[in-house]
C-alpha cells in the first residue's frame, strides 16, 4: 500500500502541481492525525469538509495564492 506521502505526490502530479518543501511535514501530520482512512483531510483546517487534498477549495487557493492552504502544493514554475 502506498504511503500518505506517495498518495499526496501522486495527486499533486496528476493535477499538474508541484510539491513544496512542506509536503513531507504535512504527510507526517496527516499520518498522526487521520491515518490512512482519512488521509485526504486537511490538518490545517480539519473540520472543513470542503477542504482536503486537491479539493476545489485547494485548487482555488493554488490558483489565487500560488500555494494551497497547507503550503504543500504549488503551481508549477
């Protein structure tokens, strides 16, 4: 089974974004907070059901700010 970091990197690549230097730290936080069952949840906004890895909210953050809310995905240079 793929690790949470591997899943995050795959999602990032599939959507055409790049990981930031924070992606490993966020993956560790997701592992501790949510585990494999709910790995997509956002550790920075965990109660918001609309914010998760590569959600529409995440994509709009990246398009507007250059990075997602957790600073783990960014626009390609």
